C-alpha cells in the first residue's frame, strides 16, 4: 500500500501525481475499517479525502497552515500527518482525538469541535504572520453548513476588508447553490486562475484606472461584465462582494483539477475563496446513500453498514424528548420546536414530519435560534429550543439579554448534558449549570430517568418564564413510562431514602448511582439519606436545610464542573442560612477539560459511578466530625 510508506506530508509529496487517486482509495479503506470498530464521523471524512490529499501535496505543510472547521472531516489529515500507526486508537480513551488538536500534532494548527471558527482563526494567523514579517500560507477549510453561521460571515467580512492573502476553501456537499459542476465549469475556473489570466486581469485593472477621467468608469464596466459572466457560470458574486476572488465550483474528487487550481492561486496576494463540490460518504455506498445516518456513527459492519443490534432496546433520553414533544404538541398548538442543524440529533424528526409549520431548523446559528424563540414567545407561542449543552454556550448573550431579561416562556432543551464520551472536551456538556444558574428568572431542572424527563418537559412548557432542561446522552434506565404527563412542583426535590448519618443530594443522571451507593452504605452501617434534587434552581431549600440539620453532613453529586455547579448552589444555601457546622462534600468534575473516552470509563475515573460515590461518601463520613466546619471537595485529577 502507498499509505504504508507515508509518515508525513513530505513522504506524500514524493508520490507520483498519477498515484494519488490510488492513495485516496487506500485512505478511504482505512477510515472505513477503523471507524467501523471505533465509531466516529464517517461520511464527512470520506467526502474530503481527495481534497485533503491535494492540500498536503500542493502546500508546504506544516509551514503552510491548514485550519479545519468543526473537525469532523480530519481523519485523512490525521493519517497523512504521522498518526497512521495510532489511527486505530481514534476517539478511544488514551488514543488520538476525533478532532484536530494542537497538543497532538504540529499539523493541527487550531483546536476545533464547534462550527464556523476556521475563517476567523485563519485570519488571525494571517495578521500575526504579517506583523511578524513571516512568509507562509493559511488555508481555512469550511463546510457549507458552517459557512452559514454569523461567525463565518464576520470573518469573511473582515478578511475581505483587510485584503490579505488568505485562502478559504468552501467544501460544499449539500447546498443547492452549485448546479454548474462539469467539464466546462472546471475548465473555465482552471483557466481563470492561471498566471496569464491573473496577470492580464491585474494589468487591465491598473491600465483602466490610470486613464484620466474615464478610467475608473471603464474599469467598473469591465468588472460588472466579468461579474455577469461569473454570475451566469458560477454562484460567486456574494464572495466577490465581500472582497474575495471567487473560484469554482470545482469537482472536489478530481485531484488533478484541485492541484492545478491550488498551484495557480498559491501566490495570490489577496483573499481567494475556492468553491469545491464533494459528496459526503464518497467511496462507501451505504454512507453515500444515507450521509446523515453516517455523519456520526457507532461501530458498524463494514460490509453492510449495519450497527450491532442490542439485545434489549431501551429508549434514549433524546428519543423520549422527541416523543414527548409530539405528545405535547397534539394538545397545544402553541408548542414550537427549534433546532440548530440537529433535527436528527435532538430527536425532532417525528415532530418535523407531523408539525412542519411548527418546526424550525435555523442551521448552525444557535444565537439566532434563541432570539428567534424569544420572538415567538413574545407573541404567545411556547417554543422549545433543542440545542446540545455544549452548543448552547454559543448563545449565552441571547439567553441573558433576550430571554431572561424579558422573562419569556422559552424552554432550552439541553441534550448531551454531562459527559458525552468519545467526542471529548469540545462536546462534553459540563458547564451549563454554571453559565445558567446565576441568571435571574431562569429555572433549571434535570431528570433522574427517562420517565421524569417527560414530566419535566411538560412542567417546563407550563411554566411562565425561562426554563432549562438538561439531560444526558445515551439510553435511559429502562424504567416504566407513565402514560399521563403531569406537572412537577417547581423547586421541589424528592426523598428516595431516609437516613441520619449523611444525606446524598444528587441531580440528573447521578441520582441512580447515588441511590445505589446509599443502599450499599446502609448495608455497611452508614445510615445515608438520598435526595433527588430535581431542580438546580430554585433549590428545594426547605428540604435541604432540614436534612442538613438532621444529619450534619451533606454530599452533592453532579456530572458537571464543580466550579459554579450544583454543589456550589447547595454550599451557598448552607452559608446563606448560617449553618456553619454542617460539613459538605462535593463530588463532580475537576477544574480541567475532560478528555475523550467512553462515558463509563470517564465516570469511573472521576468517581461518578456507584463505586466512586460509595467510596467517597464512606471516607467522608469516617473522616469528619460535627466539629468540622470547612466544606470538602472531592476532585480526582489522575
């Protein structure tokens, strides 16, 4: 295999050009083989294999810097940049990341995982390069979905204004703006980026502008004529108006065409955008036919694409959310569902099909999505913005300024709250409590299981103000599901087990392991009470204070960062009520970004499984007495 000889892009550039398509096939085979075992982002990475080969072949990486947007498409990049031998560890605990990561390789120039950052980051590097007087090229690779976000347009706008030599590659695999892909279009764009045409274009511009009185007018007429031709042949006027020279569309699977174009534009001294057409899942029939299903996939049979069938089917929290939304919408025509390019991931496909007039996918535009929901709420609707916890961070100002300040009845459905697993630190939803609970008017709740999730969603939609409902990635606990939905009393917890020695107060998916730990503690002679908090805000202060006075010891458990989290809220409650004799232990995630790995592995490492909670509480009770006053924090860092 050619791939076996490549340990860096320097090796790649020794391969004959006519052999590059064969190398691309080998890369696809390797990606399919590995992702079938590890899971991961299959279709996006397969779609950019040829583009990745051409980029590293044409440019002098790592001196020239490639900035990937989102990072879903970086698998071929990793294979070509010295990580071939470790590629089988992709997304595994202790293995290589599924995204570009600066700490992992000098070829990974910017850490990514959230969308639409590449152009702004690349422009910053270009500006730094010019300030330092250095000489290298910067190439931002951004997808058609990501470029629709406001951040991407802000970057394009400044780049066009500064007129610096930045290269942006638009990887277009879905949008309908690109009908003209073919031999004529490819030929015209290769011709229009060639040295002769580029030189003629610049010389004509200079000549016309220097003709007294009429030159500028003649230049504007010539430019309009060129734009008219481009508007007829290619959808590039938007980018030209932003200050970029537009090139494309180009077939992103023709390495020879890509190489010729890259060589032609390498020495441009102004911003250029190359519009490349690719096919998600290229080279894998089942991924090509269903790219959404294989955008992010669990392990699967590489021959059929079928995922391993689980013996027992337990509904996921996402599925329960989606079904409950449909049920609530049947009874209330004001219920609206909003998602940010994640209709499948948030479980809203059935809602979208059944209530298309009440479903809105705003694209990768979380900030707009929240304010859009606020506008709906201001007119009497009951919108639910279903956005992953980690992506809701992008809309923080809108949550504060447009939602909470106006006290509008919008529900934020925060899927993937807590540890998400193999996608790692860019995707763990472990900061939402901290960035939401200090906002006035906000109510925050988290269900202990999938049955409580459906009741909480109804509770949120009946509440006359902002609510955030956080729930984890993965399957529920398999508990019986009530057929009739009911409202829960806002700000009231639930006692699960009584006790006199210590009270364990858990929130969300930490309730079950806390309850199991409590049962084990009782069996071992420690009389532990267990409380399901249900609400982070407002807290059930009455119940917490009663249990604090009764036991003298409180343990809080959360799958969230300890700083500013649920345990911090309980500490504030204890302090505000002057219960200085009560000892508090907080169990949660330390002040660091949590690495990638299976959820079970990470929970075990950070003491968030039944064994970890049991051991921490047992040690806490044995080491404390009623005379101690300082709160104790359990932070595992190794």
